[in-house]
C-alpha cells in the first residue's frame, strides 16, 4: 500500500454500509475512517487531514445537507453526497449546499470508486487550461482570487472559501473574461471529460458562484446570462505573480 494514500471520511448512520464501504475502499488503497453522525465527523476533521468526505443525506439529527453547508462555509474540502432518494430536486439541493458530486443509493461500488477518483484528482490539480498559469492571485471587479488557498477576498476584506467545483468554474471565467461561454464549454473546461452530473449542474454551480461573489442572481452584473448562449464574466482580470 502507498504511504501517501488519500484519506476518505465516510459519514453514514448505517453501520453495515460503513463496514462494506470501508472494506471496499481500503482494498482500493485508500485510508478510510467511517463515522455515524456530525459530531463524530467534526472530531475526525479536527484530528486528521481528510481528502474527501462521503456524506449521507439522511442522517439522524443534523442531516447531510446541514453538514455539507457547514463544511462548505469553513473549508474547500471535496464532498460526495449519498442518498436513497435520486430525483433531480434532491440533486440540485445537494449541489446548492456545496457538494461536488452526488450518488443515489443503491449504487455500484465501482461507480462510487470512479466518482471518488475523479473528485480527488480534480481537487489536486488545476484545470487543464490553467496548468501553465504562474499567477498567484487574480483580481477582478474588486475581488481577489488566491490560487494557492483557493479563496476569494472581497474589497472589504471578507474571505470567502470556494468548493473545488466553484473554484474550477471561477478559474474558467477568469481565464476567458468578457467572452460568452456555452454551458457545454464551461463543463468541458471545468471538468475535462469527467462525469457530468446532469444537465442543470452548470446552472446550479453558476448560481452558487454568484452567491459567493455577492452577484444578485435576479439581476447579475458580474456573471451575466446570455439567453440562448450561456454565461459571460463581465469584468476585466489582472494577474499577479
């Protein structure tokens, strides 16, 4: 086994599922910690470096959406949401709370493993079109993106953490300012050829990014909707090495 294995945290109140997933993922050369609720999750996060949280939606007490919102407000740690309900409304809500991906139960363990590998790989790497960019920060419309910490800072000093998906999408916009990008282009540039959750995923991510940047979704001035075409970042961008 590799000495630098990624550490996964499973949060699921079903003891049998925790054991099954732990055994399967450890065989795939991951380090795995599994707990049953939010309190235990926080204890693990305080004591360990975690690379990905696999979070069940239907938890007793604090549910998965509440915990996902909490994680996203404090960290950019990738989150894969699990749920027994698979309709599109649940998926949209999960993404709006900050989940990077979403998988409905019952699922094939191989699909879960593929999703985990994809999320971890994307979290550890810059988008393909950004690899040669040596800038440490990017300034736009009064905001500053720190490409090391992956946080954005407002003109008033407020620091806003971004999820992995939000960061990748913002980098695409900043790399192509004042240019209309179709949904398909945004998905391709942000995720490469990785799995696309569903057709509305890019709209949900744009909505999340607007909230982070205080851009009114009803009348956006920064990330504008171009009807029938896609989205455009209506700002100039300056880079600093």
